[in-house]
């Protein structure tokens, strides 16, 4: 049974190193040794690059179907949540602003 996973990156701040959430992966059940492959696939998909020079080239036969499906599901969820955030921000900006004034 998979556990809920989050993809993070390390960020150096004035208060020391911190982790910043990149995306919520949800429940995944791929073996731990395939996590770096999943992270590489997600990074490639999010950046739009065909292959990242710092990572080994991923041949289609090395990426299991489970890793690919997990990556596609995570990307879909990520795009949906980004869309919802933008939509919510736009609605907030379009709300009429009421000004209270006191008459004495």
C-alpha cells in the first residue's frame, strides 16, 4: 500500500536550509529505488526538457509503466491545482470593493 508523498527541493534561506514543496504526489506505490527516476521524469516533464544533462538519459524501457503513470497523474494534479489557484486569485481580484464611509 502506498503512502502519501510530496516532492520537495532544498532551499538555502537566511534561517538555514529548508524544504520547499514542488508538488503533492499523493499515494504512490513504486519501489523506493525508482524514486530518483520518478523525480527525474517529473523534472523533465515540468521543465519541458527532453533530457536533463545532470541525470542519466532515461530510455523508455528503463522507465516502468508504473513510474510513467505515477508521473502523469502527479503532473495532471499539479496542473489542475495551479489552474485552481489562478482561478481563485482572479475571482478575488474581480470582487467589488466596498468602501465604508461615516457621515457625521
